[in-house]
C-alpha cells in the first residue's frame, strides 16, 4: 500500500479497511466505538456495511448519531456475504465510488462484512488492510482452529473480553495461542460494550493504514 504525506489518502483515494468475522462477534460494535476517536483525530471518515438482505447495520450506524448519516452506505450482500468482499467486490467498489464522489477529501472508509464463518477473508482489490473480529463467547479454541481470517488478517481482534469469566475462557491463553498461530502478527483484545482496548486498534489504523505519525 502506498500512502502520501498529505494525511492518509492513498493511490486509489481513501484508504479502505475491512472488518470481518463471524455473526455477532461485534463488528458493528467495534465500528461504532472506533468512530469517535477517529473523528477526534481529524480523520475524514465514512462507513460501508454489508448485510444479507437488509440495511440493518447501516440504519443502526446512521441512527447512532456518531457520524453524518450521509457518510454511511449499505450494500445488500445476498446469501453469500463472503462473495461481495472477496470473489466479486463490485457492489462494494461502487459504494466506495459513491462515497468518494459525495465527500471529496475522504481519507478512510471502514467496510463491515456481513457476519460469516472463520474462513472469510477480504479481497485486497477491495481493502488495503483488514481486521478479523472474533469473540471469547465463540470459544477459546477458535485461534487453534487456524481459520484464514485468524491467520491472514492484518489485525486479529478478540472482542467481548468482559465475557471471558462468564463463559469459562482463559483469555490470556487465547491471546497467546492467537499470537502463536499468527506468528507474532498483532492481536488486540477489546470490550466494545465499555470501550476498552480500542487504543491499539486506533493506533494501528493511524500508523499502518493512514501513515500518520
Ligand atoms: N458483552 C459484550 N457484548 C458485546 C461486545 N461487543 C458487542 N457485543 C454485543 O454482541 C451483540 C452483537 O454485536 P454486533 O456488533 O451487532 O455484532 P456483529 O458482528 O456486527 O453482528 P452481525 O453484523 O450480525 O454479524 C450485540 O448484542 C452487542 O451489544 C462486547 O465487547 N461485550
Ligand atoms: Mg454487524
């Protein structure tokens, strides 16, 4: 990926980051908790959501009051949510174009995938960098299953840290196993309900995606 010194726009316009992961792991919650610190850092931001056959997540983000509703676009992914982020990202690329036309100077677009299985990954034609969100309630053994999302994402986010003790998951061990299977690539632990652990994610976006110092 190439950045420029002018504050984050890359060769193809706004930088694009993907947020993928299984159903209900907290992708929209993460996106919502990231909006305030990113806006506070002065980053020109927009959001694309993918749902199967509704605009549910986009409506939720528009209603949240966190971001100008005009900066939130919904893509209906149909029955195969991984197709529109991997094999044929045309619909999402059109949504990117639409946002860039409407908001010149856009620096960052966050794209949430529809919830899918552990094998879902993003096409690098669509995003520059992507996160895979799993949660402790989905099972402490998920990292050991070595799904492509866990292995290949630029940042693995283990969400719902607050639930670890309720579901009998040894969070430290889960993080250690995730770090081991990822051969040292970054792992973040978050509690999106209370907004804990977001700093590492914001820093990764600032440094690794937008090349801000
Ligand atoms: N306890 C707890 N609950 C969370 C956390 N993050 C999200 N949730 C809850 O988990 C549920 C699913 O969160 P979403 O953000 O909708 O998950 P998602 O991955 O976007 O779901 P889909 O888009 O349907 O795949 C909601 O009830 C959230 O309130 C967390 O860190 N802790
Ligand atoms: Mg969602």
